[in-house]
């Protein structure tokens, strides 16, 4: 599988596996290990986590599987995130979900992620959401400390606007390596608001979350024109299902978008992998865009 | 007529003639030549084309006239555009209009423009619409090749946002020379969204398409307050008709806006030329702004 | 009271007193002097004016008081603004309010402000509103002339978008020192549109006008959830009233926001001063944000 170079020393697999719903798949540790190994065999070596996934449980479930075969660690890249504090058992008494990008929280969060994942380094740490209270100097201090200690190798953001990304970048002694955004044939806004353009300008590859619109692509009534078009184009290019076409639509974009596949079913993951062999024409790409927007280009 | 310097070697006439509707005017080649010569006599030396105008026919109609007096070429500047592929006879089997800023398409499109126009160089080539699939490296390769071959002297964009313009500029070894935007007393959005500000900051003059809102200014019922105000101000400053006032409103702006007159009638073109002698006061400029917005400034 | 450093030689008090409504308070010159002295005793040394406040009267009312004790001038910083021309007796025959950032108007306006205020220098001059007709070269000429003559020491903007601020900055041989924006727990838009981010990135402190939403916070029915939350949090942190909490909410932001207190009542001013001793937790800050937006963070 194609690899995307983020720094001289770090590359991601073009397709990334997302562990958001790992808890929902109800797998035994051995089954989780099996899933990880199947991903690796398919060339998917990059795994996307966040401290909060599954109510703070998914990192631990992954770490439990990895502990069964620790030598796999060096064959994969682990992304995790920090910056959100959720209500619930993990934070008794907390009244609402909020963001926390204080140095203290970032350091604590990473230490916990390392422990849960059973690893001694994170490949890439992302700030999960733009925090209106972010002190970029404080984030920079935390990042520098994490980098120097070897706990985290590279840093990025998620869901950040160009202004927010630029503010944080301005205080860092190294470049942010990615911005993880919601990007799909359904969710076009970041293609239009300058977010994709800025990353493209800075030669920063993008990660795409919900590349299938969280499943809405398969069932929502108002998406039926788009679904029909994906099916039509899929037949033309030899795709087996519409998710392949949706991934291929993202892969065609020259900004180097890395879709995150968030499924525990190997056949869905294989669809994503097959999509990397598909080639949409420009005309087909714009047909899908038109079906999503409901209008021609100007 | 005032000239606007775009580079050391290239200037445009403040008023530009637009050939969008050349096909609709049903002129003989001699009549077309006559129109061109009348423009030149009025000081309008810059002509705005696009490959697609008139369903890929307008460049050829212009070239046919120019062939009757080829020595005029050196007295004019020719702008044309690339990047849109229209359905129709020119592209049999094409299912929808879409954008194509591939190197291959840009080079082919320019070669055809040169042939149709009957010239061996384009003064300024614009990317017609922001292409969400644009690979700026590929556009840069095409531009550099066109510049080195002498086929195109300078390059610009049209309808590009600041982020899109900045993305393309970042890959070019020379400066883009203009952004052609829809700007008029009716269409204010680019004065407010940063597009005009960015060009102004970069000292890049702007071209204004539809400076009379495609004629809506003269007839749309909801524009009657604006029309009345243009008439009132026109009387105050000695204008003969409201189009002069609309042009003068654009000319007053310090970002150096060059209105494109898209008429085949010499009297409308003369109105545009007369507007360059008019001087609106700040108060009058804001009266027109207020009539368009329907509200006072804050 | 904490001071915010704007340049090597200039700092503002964290709380600024605003004279917008000075005319409405119907104070005698001695009472006005008393108000000024009470502010100074509280550590509020920075006073925010504009040429147009009170229909061009407030600067004069302040100057009249200052004339009773001219030695106070050196203990305070005076901000004033230019760039708006209001209709009314001051401009007989003028048909509408409009903006004027011509060099001529800026110079005239400052000369009048100096005379009205009874001082020979302004600490900081702001362009009051973004003028769509602004010629940044002309503003730069005016600013340089004012700086060299000693009439104005530093310059800033008010209500400017990032693009407008960047355009003006690009022509200046010195840095703008502040952007005065509407910022409050009610008015969140500049926290989201990149305005606060840009200033934060440039390490430019912000001034907040209408930090209490012009009083709406105390009475508007649709603001009752926010008002209730401010009261609740106020009890938790020992505030005496909700305006203290609203100020503390702004003060917590790391971009260094300086709220402008626009009251003539010493008890309201004291509330603002007390707010500087309050410390909101992150959770409380986000509780207020949520009450204002009516929704959780993503």
C-alpha cells in the first residue's frame, strides 16, 4: 500500500484504521490482535486513537491485544489525541464536556495513553478539537517536553480552522504534521472554507474522519442521489461497493487525504484497501461532487 | 485612458472590453474589426476572452476579425482563460460541465486559443474557476512551460478565494498578476470576504466581471432603490446614464479595479470610457453602498 | 492592577474606562474630574474615546475636566478613534453616516481631538471601523506624520477583520498595537471567525467593547439561561454580581483581552476592578460558553 511521508522519519499508510468504536465490536483480546494483524497484512500500519474513545476505554482494549504480541509495535504507527474532557465515571462530578489544552492536562493525558496502549511512545499526538481557551505557548511547552522525553514523536491537530492551526503553529519549534478533518463526498465544507487549501499549501497531508459520513451514505433518504451516483460510477470503474468509490473520491484529491476506516469487519477494511487501486476520472469525480451538492459547478 | 501596470512590461487599459457575448452580436468579420478599432481609438486596448465563451466560438470570431488587420495585435493585450470543460458538441459524450486544471488540459487549451485568436502569444492567461481538484504543482509546471515557450506572458486567476489564490501562488516562481472577480454595486460580497483586501495587500489589480450585474441593474424590481440612487448621483456628477455611475463607483476604489465592458454597442462602451472622467465623492460612494445594502454603515 | 504591555514604552491598565456615554451622565466638570480620579485610584489609567462619541462632544467634556487638574495627563493613557463621519450639526448638509480614512480627515480629526481633550498627544489612535474605501498607503502617510509630529504615539484598529487588519499593517513601518472588538459572553463571533486568533498569533492584545452586551445581559429575556449561569458561577467564585463574572470570563482568555467599562457609576467600575481578582476554572468558563451558545462543545 502507498505510504504518505509526514516527516523524514515518519510515514502513514494511505488507509488508516480508526479505533473509535473498538469497544462496540465486543472482541476478545485474541480477536483484537487478529484484527490488528489482518490490518498489518493489508498494509494498514497506522492506527487512530483518542484518549476519550469508548469513554476512555479503547486505548486500553488495543493495548491489551498488543500485549499479546508486543513485537508488532515497531511495525505500526499509533496516533492518539488529547484536549477533551468528557463527563462520566472517568471524571466524577464534572458537569459538562469541555476542552482542556493546559500543559498539565496534555502531559497527564499522554502518560495515561502510553500506559493504556502499553507502549513507550506515540507516533503522532493530535489536539482533538480547537480549544477557544488554548494558550499556544503552554501547548508548545507541553509538546516540546513530550518530544524531548521521547514520549511523542510528532504533533498535529484535528478539526482546526486555518486561523487556529496557524496560531498554534506560530509558537512551535517544529511543524505540525497533519490536520484530521471530517471529509467525505457528503461533507464538503472543508474543501470550500480554506482548511484543505491551507494544508495543501503547507504540504501537510490530511486525515479524513467519517469518510463514509458515519454510515449515512448507505441509508439516509436525502443522500439517495449521491448513493445512486456512487453506484453508477462504481460499476464503471469496477468497484464492488459504494464505500470503495467514496474512498477513491477522497484519494483522488491532490492534497493527499488519508481516509480513516472505522470498521471492525475485515470485509469493510478490505474495501478501503481495494479503493487504493481504483482510478476515478476527473469527470467521475465531478459527477459525484454534483450529486452531493445537487447542482452543477458554476 | 489611464493604464494599470501589472508588471514592468505589461499594462492594461483601465476599461477592458469583454467578448463573452461576441457570438450573440451577429457581426460580420468587418464589423467585428470595426468594433475592435473603435475600442482601440477609445483607449481600450485590453480584450477579455475565455476558451469556452460562446460555446468555444468567440475566440475564433475575434481571430477572424484580427486576421483582416494583423498589425493591430501589437496594439492590444489579450486575456484568455482555461480550466472549464463544457458539455456540447465540442466534447461529445461528456456528461456534465466540470473543471480541469491538469497540465495536459491547460497546454491543449492554450494551443487552441492561440490558433483561434490567430496570435502567437497570450498576454495573460487566467484559471477560470477554482478547481477543487487543482494540483498546484501541475498548474505551475504548465505555466512555466507556457512562459518559457513565449506562448503566455503572464498568469492570473478568476473567482478564486484568498486561500485558493494563495495555494496556487505558493508553487509559482512568478507572481499572479490579477484576480477577475464579480464586483459591482450590486455584488458586494468580495469587498467583505477578504478577496479584495488580499489583492489590495499584494498590490495586485483586480478585474471586475458583470460590473453592471449582467444588466440586472437596469431592470430588476428589487434593485430600484439602487437604480434611483445611481440616477440621483449621476445627475449630481454629470453622468449621462447609470452605467457610468456604476463604473465610476468601481473606479473610485483604491484597489485598482478594472471593469470589463461586455457590450457590442459602441455607445455602451463610450459610457464606460466617460466614467473614467467622473469623480464620485466619498459621500456619494457610500450613498450607493447604502442603497445597495439597504442599510447604513455601522 | 495588572498592566498590559503594548509596546516597550506603552502599557494599558487591564480594565479600561470607556467614555462613550459621558454626555449622558450629566456630570459637572468637577464631578467628571472626580470620576477620572477615582478610576486612577482604582488603577484604571486608560481611557477610551472616539471623536464621534456623544455626537462629537465627549472628548470636550473630558478635556474640560482634565483642565481642572492637567497634571493627571501624565498618569493616564488616552485612546481615541477616527474614520467615521456622522450626520448632524457637526456636518451640516451631510446626507448619511459614512467612513472617511483619507489622510486629510485623519489629520483634521486628530487635531480636533487634541484640542477637545486639552492634550498635546494621543497615546493610541484607532481606525474606528473598516472603511471599504480605505487607501492603506494614505492611512500610512497620515500615521507616520502623526507619529513624527508626536501627536500620536501608537496606532490600532477597531472592528477590523483579519484581512482588513493585514491590509493596513502591510503598509505601516510599525506594528498596530491593538484591535478593539465586540467581545463578551453574549457576542462570541470574533472568537470563531479568526479575529481573536490572528491577534493572539501576533501577540497583539485586544480591547473588548460592550463586554456586558450593552446591558442586554441584565435584562433580555432570551439571555436568561446565560444570566442564570453567570449568577450560579458568580456564587461559586465569590462574585458580587454577574458583570464581575462576565468580565472575568473575558480576562481568563489567554489572548489578553482588556474589557472596556462604559459606566459612569463608580460601583459598576469597582465591579470590573474586582473581577481581576476572580479566577474562573476551565469548567466554569465552558459552562458559561455553553449557556451562551445553548449547546455543548462538539
